């Protein structure tokens, strides 16, 4: 299970201010704490700032790799120019993930070659031309379209992560079940992975951590391979460790027991 730490996102006020004021120590603290608590990748999203996203992503990556030499980075942007710049700046010895493409040809044609050239993992949102899918079958149909295009380009299926797009249950209660169903359908395409932006499920609800951690357990059972989440949230990470132990993904419950002994469980 790959955990992508979500906290370095300029939609968060403190991150916005840190980017704006070039507060390197704050950014490094956020990155380090997420890695310490179990994140395998650090998501970097600076699309919401008052400055130049290309310059901001350049600065973020430079800061992180200056101290974390093997940093695995997820470059999260709808801006092709920002992604291109980030790939040129990244010199660390870790892995790369790009977030994201959709079924829109304009995004596939620009971002897919970058992912292939840099041997990066690639997130593919199951989103068509200006439309969001409602059912698991809709998501599967879009995933098939994207996969055909990706296969033609010679991109490795093992590096492809489909995001079936979680929608908030506060406004669309049926979407949680459709998402979980879509995980199984998409994985049946063969050789591909699935991922989700976990916190979207609880938007607009009280006690969001309870919803997030409960839904993560369901997603793990459904077969999800990765999640973008807050790795510093002990409720969520405890739920993940317990879920993996219950499903036989943690041999002899070794990771669960280790976390308990370290006081990492709630």
C-alpha cells in the first residue's frame, strides 16, 4: 500500500503562507513528519497561490531535495508547464509520481510522454471530456479509454494508477458504494493500480477523521493500492494497519504489533 502524504498543498492556509514567504524550515518539517509517519511519497501542490506556480514548484522541490536526498515526490498540478519544470528540477534519488491525466487528449498527449521519459508513476483520473462519472460502470468505461491510449504509447501498466474519483457523501450518498465497486472493476483490466484522494469522501461532514478512517478500511478490502491522505493522522494510519492485519496483508501482524509497541496506534 503506497501512502502519498497530502499536507503540502497550497489550499491549506499554513502551506500557502510558507510558500509565499519561502519558509523552507516549515516545508521541510511538514515533509519529514509525513515520511516519519508512513508516507512513501510527498505530494506537492502549489496551484493555489498568489505567485507563479512554475516558480513555486521549483522552490518546493529544491527545498525538499536539499535535505531529503531520496525523496519520493508526487507532482500534483493541472499545469503542464509546472509539471515539466518540476521534472527538470528534481535531482533526488527517489521515485516520481505525476498527478494527473484524464481521458482528455490534450492532457494525455502532453503529460504521458513526460511520465514515460522519466519512468514516473502516473495517476489517471476517470474523468472524460468535461464530465464526471456517476456509476462504477461509467468509471470503468473511461478507464478503458485511457488504458488503450496508454498501452499504445508503450507506458508500463504497473506504473499506472487509476483514481476512480471519490465524491462527497454529504451531497451524493451513493457515491461511496460506486467508488468501492469501481476499484474491483478497474483492477480486472489487468496489471493496473488504483488510488484515491481519501479526504474527499468526508467533505462537508463533522468528525471527518472518523469517516475517512472507516472508508479507508473499506477501500483496502476492495483492493485499493494507494491513497493520498494525511499520514500524520493516527486514526487513519491505525485503521490502515488494522485493516491490513485483518486481511492477511501483514504477515503475522508484524507491522501492527510494531506500531502498537511504538505507541503509534489510537
